[in-house]
C-alpha cells in the first residue's frame, strides 16, 4: 500500500522536528521472562508447581517491609478463614484495587522507579504514532465535528500527553472539531499524577455538571475529564484506547482433570498458616459451567469476564455512535495456557506473596475479545507491536529524529529506544495491537439501487503494510 499524499503530509506535520522532544530514559521492561509451563499440567500439587513457575515463584527472595507486606495478606487471611477459598479473579481484585491496600490504589508503580515500564515510557515516538492513528481514522470517518478520546487505565498520563502533543501539532486540521479527553481511572494516586502531567495540577474535583469526579484543561487548551467507570463517559462519537489495561483485569483460571474441569482457587496453606496456595475446586463451579466452551482443547484456561463486559460496551458504543477502539497489550489468539504472573521492582514476583505490593497480570485472550463483540463491530488483529509500528512509519520517524539530532548520546538513546520497542525478543513481539471499527469502515454498505463502482475505502493505518514512495 502506497502512502497517500494526505497521509504523508499528516505524518510530517504531526511528527516534524518542531514537535520533537528528547528521548526518554528507561529501565527494565515488564516482559515474560520465564517459559510457559507444560500445556497439560496434572492436578495438584503438580499443577500448583506449574502455576507458580509461570508466576515467578522460583525467583530469589525480596526484601520487604513487614507492615506493608502483611496488611493485605492479613485482610485476605481473615476473609479466607471466614468464607473458604476464593477464585483467582477475587484474589486479583482485592490485591490490585482494594480501597485500603490495593496495589493500584496505594502504589501503582509505573516507570523506572516503580515495578514495570510501558512503551510510552520508553519513547515519545510510540505515543505520537498512536495519536496519528486516531487522527487518520477521524479523517477516514469524514472529520466528525466531535472527537472524544477515551483512555482506559491511563497510567501516569504519558501516552495521553504524547497524543495531545500530536493534536497540538495538527491544531489547524482539527480546529473546527470539539476535541475532549476522557480518562477512566480508579486509582486516586495515579489520577493525581495524570492531572499533574496533563494540566500542571490545575483541576477541579467533583464537578457538578457531569458524572466525572475531576476535570481540568490540558496545557494546550483541551478539556480533560476523569471517571471511575466506562459507563460514566458521555455517549457520542468516540475513540477508545486501552494500552496495558485488559491484562490487569481479574481472571478465572481453570484446569482440566480426570473428573472434568475444575476452577483454580486461592486458599490458606495449612502447613504454613500465614501463606497462600493454589487449590482446585472439589467440583465444578458456576464459572466452570459458564466460561469453558465445549470445543476447548487446552488443559489450562484463563478467562477474564470483565474484559468481555468492557469490550461489549465499547462495541455497542461504536456500533451506535461511531468511532473506533485500539487495544495494545500482552496477549494471544486463544492459544496460551497459564500466563498469570506478578512484577515488583522490575522482576518477576510470586503472585501469592505479599499481595498488594506487586503488579499482577495475565495475557489478554484476543480471541475471547473478538467473540464478545458479538459481531457488533469489525475487528482487526491481533498483530505484533513490531508490525503495527512499522506500518505506522516508525522507521521514517526515527530517521527524522536522528537527522535533527547532533548529540551522539541522544542518537544512541533513540536507537536504543527503537530497539526496545521493535526487537522481537524485547517488546516487538510481546505486545499485540487489536482494533474495533464500524463494519462500514471495512466493507461498503450494500447499495442495491446503485450498482455503480464505489470509491475505494481509505486504508486502516497500522494494520496494513506501509510503502513509502
């Protein structure tokens, strides 16, 4: 596919030297460093050993403060003694989002000084190309008068900040469009960080005129709103962004046994009363009956119901109001088994150890997301981050930055960041991109009354090969 003149100008205008910033320094990545367990682990205790292998339990012990390490654990131990074993989904929900001691509500360690680093923290180029993707789709849709960008789980706000810089570079193009930013964030700590980065801290808490819990104006004059749930975001023509969002949603884990499917649960270890362990449900659970498909061939399956609900909501909104959704995350197309793991201080961490002090994550099953759209939208992908960024023109952008940099150290950092994003052994093949779009974006509506040839549809950036001429 040749790069059309309009797209070439768009790329040049948005990513030209005038908008250049210094590349970012970065630490280690949140990558799956251990091999997957065997596809057919046997029932406990061997299944527990396999699960802990994937979860990083075999790593070296880490120093941790006694109070912080045990606050959430004490809460869970009391809960388990009162109710018995809980699902992995319930355990994740408590460990990550408990209002008092949850990881995201208390810590949320993104960045070099935290527990993991994301692509936007590696290089500004990542966010710039994402911004171009949304502008490209907005143009393909005929430049609607309203442009809502909704990001789910925006981290520190780095990705939105880079996208806003692209919007500012293209201010003349979108000047007649009502642009607004809507951030869905449950963490009070992270929302404060986002507000500081995007508005300089100039925000209004609990505005009375809408369902947002906070609002402000970006440094470039675009209104920004914060919500706790996607359902609170106003309806209307919108673009949705979920970067490393779905991988942190609670999952149910299931194991095939000689007696049929059983759900993996979390319980107190009877031999070590202040520690947790994985067990299998003695019989089938409601989740087992509902989420395991008859055609399933794997012996260990992870299902994320919340991801299914959210993707359904996005699909319904896009079907009704238009727009598109872009998902970027660790994932697979219905092929992997046990991917549940923890990260702390840029290292793999036992998921059952010191809950509330580590990030917990599981690869996204894109085949499940596709199924849960129920045909309301068209879907594209998943394709690797390396393919997507290459199709978006990252090589051209790197050349421009290198040509406009006389600093050898900066040039080396640019190449290093590029390698982190694109190398198949680093981030290039670990992350995938997946999109939801209206059906008419891929196929012209049938026009029985007018059989004349239809104009070609604009290509979808990122998901088709980009050839520069």
